[in-house]
C-alpha cells in the first residue's frame, strides 16, 4: 500500500485524549513547531507511545478536517518501525489477498467487506468466496499486532482487554462449527516481531478463546509487513505460538 504522498517526520511529545498527539516538527525555515495530529489507535499503544520517538505522519487535503495530519508510523526505542494506524491493517491484508501474497487465501474470485454475520450481530472484515477447489465461504477477521515484548522478538495481542475481540472469536468458532472456513489473521505491524502469541497477561479470556478457536478448526495466521515513508507492504508469514503463556 503506497501512501498518497511521502510521509513527513517529527518527534513525539505526547499522546493524549486517545485520539490526539502532539509532535515537534522542523519548518522549512529551520524553526521548531508543535503540531497536533490525529492518532487513529484506540489501544494502549504499549511501547509505541514513548515521548522523544521519531514519528511519521500523513496530511489530508480535506478542508473539513479539524486535524488534517494523521500519525502513521513510529520508530521504537529498539530501532524498529511500527504502524500505529490500526485502520490500515484491513487495507494491507485486502491488498495482500488480492495480490495472492497470502498463500493460505489464494484462489478466491470474490471478496466482500464488512458483511453482517453471526448470532452476536458482528461484521466480518472479509468474506471470500468462489474458490475453484473449495465451495465453503471463508470468513476472515483481521487484527493488528504492535505489542512487542522485546525478548525473543515476540508480538502479542491484544494490548488491552478486548471484549470486541472476544466476541469475534466466538463468532469465528460458530462459523467453523457450521462447516464454513474461518480465519483469524494477525496483521503484524511491527518490524521487530518474529512470532505472535496471545497476551494472556493482558486479556486471559482472549487467550482462552483463541486456543479454543484453534481446537474448533479456526485457522490462525499471521503476516508481517515491511514499511517505509512511502509504503507499507505485507511480505512474509509470521509463526503463531499458542502454547506458551509466559513472556
């Protein structure tokens, strides 16, 4: 996924009110200026919310926006890049599916977004169909992973208790039990993460449901992205470890 324009850079001062962040930029005249930008991330952003970190942001041409700038990427203390804009995860995965970069999801002729389904009245991120070798509808739920533990290059999900994520797992389990293909796909938006685990210390119920989903036939996948000031692209599979519970 290419950005419309090359991202601009600044230094994080603080994130606040969940959806706002102050950064310091250098103007064309070499002067320092504080800029308030939109933060499209409702999570705790653990490790991705450190004052003094380098950040990259995009700029919208929409005159109706109160805050035209959007925080997209941060460089962590370890030197890795993390995409903090959780709204991009679905775009990245959709592009990867269409471009046949996710081997487990190749061959589908039809892709529908935000389709209503399930007893808990959810919307599935992607409903894939019309596969030449598999007549089952394929329900794909996407989750963005940026929580990084440091040791062992482990990434975890979620970074805060997620009742919504728990609901999605219950819905995916029901679809698998009904004979459909059911997939949970972790979009790993942190270049330092080489393995994904459930964050049992953050949300033990999510971890329990994730393991139950695996037992019930839900396919649990993870794919990582390369990122720069110009684009973010899904490029490689990441292993998922459901056995370990320790950091």
